[in-house]
C-alpha cells in the first residue's frame, strides 16, 4: 500500500505512513485510483479546459498542481523535454529537492515516456518510484516537492501530436 502523500510503500493494513506519518486510507484498489484520476481530470478540465482545448489531440501537457508555479500548463511538443533545477532545463523546477538534471519526457509514436536520469530523490508516477514509465492520461508525476499532472490535449488533431 502506497502513501498518497509521499509515495512510500507501507505494509498492508497500515493506518499511517511509516515515512511521513500521513493517514493512509484503505483504498489501494487500481479501480479506485483510476476513478480518482478521472475525477482529478474533470477538475482540471473545469479550470484549464480552454487551454487544453487549444492543445492538439494526443499532444501531452503538464499541469503544475503543487509547487511555486502552481497552475502553469506546460506543452510537451518537443521530442525530448528535460525537467530539473538546472537553468537550461526545458521545465525549470527551482527547489533543492529537485536534482539539476532530474528527469526527461520523451515523445514517440507510441506516446510519452518519463525517465528518471539519475536524480537523488527519485521520480514518482502515481505515487510509485520509477526509473522509467509510459505516461497515461491523468498520471500524477512527482519531482521533488513538485506535483504535476500529465494530460493529453483535447483539441483538433495537429502536426505535433501523437495519435
């Protein structure tokens, strides 16, 4: 069972996270997690619907949900997008919990893939630490203290999107 707050794996039946102390609900079911992701998507669309509608269908975006740039929408229209604390990063995440070169998102014919590029604190997708993961619509990504939601654009098909 993973803590929804920090992503730490806890023993089954745990009431509190052994890492951060947050209360753990008994909901570890994949269906429950996907329903929560769909509800999250609906809330994001209510807030950012016009911006998502301007992004070609199949083109990924990151919505900053927690961190100094909360509310920012970042279009992933390059073949590779770097995330990190280095000023040359495509997505600059200015916090000491983020490595200078933290992660990378690659866009290919099959969709988007997130890769941790040797960060100290790890990269998490839906509260699980990953070295690499294929991204699906409404995945939650955590890089240091930043929480981002990966979404696919809802606008008309365009040149830059994957289908």
